[in-house]
C-alpha cells in the first residue's frame, strides 16, 4: 500500500497528534456516503483495531481499515487553505468520478 502525505498535510497531522498525546495515529479511510458512493475519513485514532493496518508515512502513523485499503492505495493527501477555509484534499488514482461538490467519489 502506498499513501503519500504532502508537507502541508504532514504539518497539519503532526499538529493534531501533538495536541492528543494518547492518539495511536491518524485514521484514514473511506465510508459509504454522499451522492457518488464514498467519502474520505480523516480523524485521530485512539487505538489500532483488529481489522486495521498501521503504516508509517514520513513519521506519521496512518491507521487504515482493511476494507478501505484497495480504495485508497496510491492516494496523495494534501492540506490546502483557501481564504478562511482549510481542508484536506485527496488525489486518488482509484477514483473514477466525483460529485459536483467534491465531497464523495466513485470507484470502478
């Protein structure tokens, strides 16, 4: 599995982890949602579950559930600020389409 984190995303994730000393890492995955089928999940993980895989990406522990693995392999995670808004942005080579608002994506 290959996931890349840009320097901006890395800085943001490190900030979250520093503020939560007990966190096991950053959870990254997908869930069924939105008008296109899947939405990304980025959150702090308190523990690594039985169906999870922990991967070190540039010193950041990413916790990914096994069901998400094939859907996010090859994804580049970025963090962008536009005016007052700031968010993670995902460049996923597995996505075959996205909804108009960019909140969800389709595969296959």
